[in-house]
C-alpha cells in the first residue's frame, strides 16, 4: 500500500527525468508530453537557463521572510505590472491561494470603500474550477463542497456565459464576478468575447469587481501572455500560478491600484509566497516568454497543430467530435471515451490530459518545435486508428 493519501488516480508510469518536451521512465522509454504537468511546464523540462538561474540563487539564499524586502520579488512584481493591467501583485504558492487572495481582496474592497458588510457575494460560472481550498471550492460550485459538511455563504454560480442569467444574478450585494477566460477543467471552453465585454460593462455599471482566473490559461498558453489579451477587456483582479513557476510552486494575485490599496499591513500574507527561489524562477520564465521570438514561434506551431488536428478529425469523425481552444490550449472532444483515448495515447508514448465534457486536453510545452508537433500529430493519428 502507498502511504500517500489516495486523492489521485495515479497511472503506473514513473518518470525519472525530463528534457524539453519529453519525459523518460525508469526503462528509458521516451514520452512526448502534451500535458506539461497540466499547463505548468510551459518551458518544458530541465530548461538550461531556468536551471542555471535557480542553481545560482540556491547557492545564495533560499528563503527570506516577507518582513524583508526581496529584490527579485520586487522585480517580478514590477515586470508583471508592466505587461498587464495591474499595479500591485501579491505572491503565494499555488493557484488556489491566488484565488483565496482574490476573494479576500474583493470583499475587503467593499468593506473598506463602502463600509459595507453585505456586498460580499462572488458570482462564478458552471464548469469553472478555481482550486481546492474552501473558498475556491465554493466558487467552483457547491456540489464540490457537499461531502465536507461545509456550507459557505456568499457564492452563487450561474450557467456558463449566459447573458440573461448574469443580468438577473447581480444585485446590490455582488462584490465580484469570477471567470476563467478559457475554462480548462471544463474541457477547454472559451468565453465568447461579447460576454467578456458585457461582464466588464455590467461590473462598471454596478460597482462590481471583475476577476479573471488565468491560472491555467495565462502565461502564454493561448498564444498571448494572458488569455484576456485576445480582447480589450481588463479585469480588476487576476490570478495566475502554474506556468509562472514552470514547476516551482508560485502563484500570484494581481490587482489594479484602486483595489490593491485596500490591502494594508496585516490584511493578508504568506510565509513562502514570492521567496527568493520562487521569484528568481518567475523572473527567468518571463525572461524567456518576453523574448520577441517566443510568441511568433508559438503562433506558427499552434497553427500547424490545429491544421493537423483538423485533418485527423476529418479522417476519424467517429473518434473526434470537435477540436477547440487557442494557442496551445487545445481540447479534443471525443466521440469515444476520453479516458480510453488518454490510455491509448499513453500506449503510443504520448501524454495527454482528461477534462470534463468527454474532452482530451492537449497542453504541450510552449517551446514545442515543428518536428515535435508532427510527432505528436502522428501519435494522435495512431491513437485514433486504435478505435
Ligand atoms: N484555477 C484554475 C483555472 C485551475 O485550472 C487550477 C488548477 O488546475 C486552479 C485554479 C488551482 O490551482 P492549484 O492547483 O495550483 O491550487
């Protein structure tokens, strides 16, 4: 028996190391990873620049309490603000912590600015996944909380991107609307642009804060640094995690000036958030992603992947129903069982990830090269042939 709490259905695979877009098991078998640790290893495995920067830092200083100024953290915050709508960044260690911070900040904003004790409701959308702490679970839908004998007030969930329902749901007590611009766990569901536009104007009209959860779709995954950059809409708060650390635990909650200013001394904190190791990694990830060629290459390989997938879909309509997504955040909606597809792909040494709505997610490292893309496509084709 394993002594690890059985909260994950683990496959029997055991990887010993990785390089670029590949993982290697104990027997030396090579797997092409189109999952990236669920959108985490966006710069692949064992990236030489990241490894060098991390090693340099670990010889100097691992941890420093947030009661001291951490230069690498200051730099990372400044850079994240320069490339986004934000003026402030709170650092933490995971996506769910970034979500908790966003909920606290939104509620405190109205507590401080309106002296309101009731404008605290958070509206989210069906299918959304925001993490596993209690607040994040409540935002993800009450059924996820049922078995924990917990009820949490102040959360409402409405149908995904439903214009009428959102208008009816907002009221004087609504503090924030929380949305993933592209839902990941739900099966790569893109929020229509016009719905984002509507949310922004609704929030402006009713004095409600708009929170974008870019934990999965952010940091280049969709072909732009942030998924909402495909539109002109700006949130008031945004959560990120996963790819900003490329596997090092790092999350962040970004806010506009007016919102962030309510978070004064003692209102929130984290022991490890933004420590020197994490901050060096975050900065190194940005060094790579902000290179001019990064998104140009990504666009080329994404186009190649989508075109190849469309051909496979044409050839195997009994296996593939639809292909959706953006950049390298791709969902294959299956006409066969998505679990069986993932297993068969694994037997072809291709790693993919299941999602809801019978979807198989393709989230390859963003450094994917054309030859690796072709290899992935031929493994997907071989997988389709097995049905
Ligand atoms: N938000 C979204 C959109 C996610 O996809 C996830 C994780 O999959 C989370 C939040 C929670 O992140 P973490 O697992 O790092 O707590």
